[in-house]
C-alpha cells in the first residue's frame, strides 16, 4: 500500500475512487499521540483492492482533512453538497464577537 505524498493528490484520488465505487469504499482515520503526533487517513475499496493512504504531522493538513471530510462524505453518499454563503457566516461571527465584548464591568481598586 504506497502512500500519497501530497494532500491534494490524496483528495483527488479519493474523490475519483468514491465516484466509481461509493457503496463499497470506506474512509478510516488513525491518530497516534506520541512525541511527534501523526494522523493517518486511508481510503480503501475491498472489491477492487485499491488503497489510498496519507500521513501527516502538520496541523494545517489536519485542518484541511477535516474540512474535506464533508466533501468526501457527500461523494460517498451520492448527495449534493450544500452551498454555504460566506456573507451569512461573516454576519454570525460579527454578532458573536460583539456579544462577547460586553462582559461584567469591574470596579476599580483604590
């Protein structure tokens, strides 16, 4: 089972495999907490025997893997991925930021 070198290559190959065999393909993750923590992700189709593996210890790659899990899941389920408008997300974040800024007011000590 050779490992894929880049995360972009892993995404594209996994997407292709899921489009061809979405009913039998499985995605599994494994996290190893040691001195140098590693996250391994594997896309495997037991019928064809195709296995795509990727391993990383970079936080940026882990964040991208979690974000892409939604896209790969929709491909696996043969559903359309919902489109999120960026304007709506920014409005919610702005409202939360202003609410957090209004906390308890403390009296000044003399």
